[in-house]
């Protein structure tokens, strides 16, 4: 349990004018790692939440941005919930469960932290497959302390779920899916950076999220694809793409991918291809990853084999390769980019380390008509 003195410090806010909800992200023992991808993504980018601190006792004392290999983010990594609350400069609106374990479930230790947050009157945002609002103890704690439980992965009631009906054919704009060769490989990050880069270049673009992290970051359109019954997955995502088109009338829609088409355990990439019918794909690959992230007995596919599979199954074209630089130096990334350009005959880049203009050029080379909308670069 938290000391009662900590509850008292929430009575006075600092007056920060950031309109986003303030959040502490729980990511014990997994920040910067694959199972910490939700926390990693929120530190990198979040339109919905202002991140105050990250909880991970194994990295306490570091800046979260520096830990991720980027510039300082001004977000401290702390040892526990009490330290996070003391470090916060305003009252935290929510605790975000920033772990994304394969099981989609929390441990007993995780559960204790969530209950402590609720005891302090802090609402909880979770992307787990187990819904906190359905847990009697969690629901009671939230009610007793004036907090709320937000289960990001909870689908709409079955009677409201949408079947595929072919309305995607009415979406008269370019659709680009960001797929990959494995799960937790950077598809969401590249989707976010691609969307931002295209908008910065004057090409109206909107992103459709397909996972809990993208929705937490603030994607205005999307669904938590892996939580929807299989019969409705294609229809629900089709509906999200249609809503993005009707709501924004963009020139480009970027659809975040999930899993990998060749992956033995995940089917989400098939849904992305069937639902959005993208005219193009940018593929994400981690050259230094030898085996699939959660399946150490399954070797990683080669980029060429995945490209052939995507193009055949999706009746589309892979127009570029984005590299995940895990366990690679910058020199190794540069050499790998050059090698893949030669081997695959498509542009390649590291979306995090390299200039975002390369992502834009992937799109404009594939769709020259977009160049008329592109703003000239500022010298």
C-alpha cells in the first residue's frame, strides 16, 4: 500500500497547460525490451498522454529517451510507484500498464502495483487481454477511490461488430500498409514516423492503428485487431479505414501492421491485407534478429521471401524496407541499407536513425502524382 501522504500531494496541480492526460507508465524489468514495446512507444510518441515517469527498477535513474537510444526525453525511469508519484510534477491522471507480454496477462507483482495505483485514486489504462473492469477486486478498488479502468483491447459488443462488405473499394486514396518479418519489430514506430513525415511534406496523411499501443498513443482511427473475433476482424478494420477516409479525406492512409504474414502464430497481417487492400507496403525487418522474438526455435524469414509472400497474398507491391537497428551499430546499418538496396531493388532506411525524407521518397517514387502536393524542402 502507498503512504497516505502521497495522496495529499495530488490536491494541488502545477498548472501545466499541456492538455494531454498525465501518465505514469509501468514497465517493470522490460523497458527498452520487446515486451516493453507499449512503454517504449509511448515514450517516443504520444498525442494522448503526457508521460511523467516510467517504472522499471532495473533502469532506475536513467532518462527514458536516452535509454531508448535517442535524445533525452525529460522522462525519468524510477524504481517503483511511490518514486514515480514523488517525481511527478503534476497529479498523474492515469497509470498505463506498459508491458505487452505474449500471454496478455499480468503477474501477481504487476497486479499489486495496479491496485496500489487505484488505491491512490489513479485511473488505469491497460492493453492486456484480461480486462481489468471484469475483475471484481479491481472494479471495487476503482469504485472506492473514484478511479476508472480503461481496457483498450475490449472490442465492441458482438451485435455491433462489422462484417466485411467491400466498402474499402470506395476509399479513393493511396493506402500503404507497414508490415514486417516478425512481431514487435517496429511496424508501429515506422507507421507513426511515416505518417508524420508525409504530413510534414505537405501530403495529407492519416494513420489507422491496429494495436493497443497505437491507440494509446492517440491514433484517431483503428481497432485492437488481435482482440476482435476472427469472423469480424476484416470488417472492423475495413470500417476503421473507411472512417479515416470519410473523416479526413486524406491523400494517403497508413495502416499499422501486426505480426508477420509468415509468422506461425499470428494471423493479423492477413487481416490487414484483406481489409485495407493496400496499393503498397513498406516492410519492417531486423537484420540482426536470428529467430522470431517469442519463438526461439523458429528462424527469422529472409526479407526477399517475405516480400514475395506479401506481394502474392496481398496483390500489392513492397515499395521500401525499413530497418530495425536492434543489436546493430550505425555503420552496420548503413552497410545493410546499401546491401538491401542492391539485393532487393527497393529503397531502404532506418526510420529512427535516418532522415525521414527517405520514407517520403519511397512513397512519392511509387506514386509520382503525390509529388504535386509535396511542399518544397526548406533550406
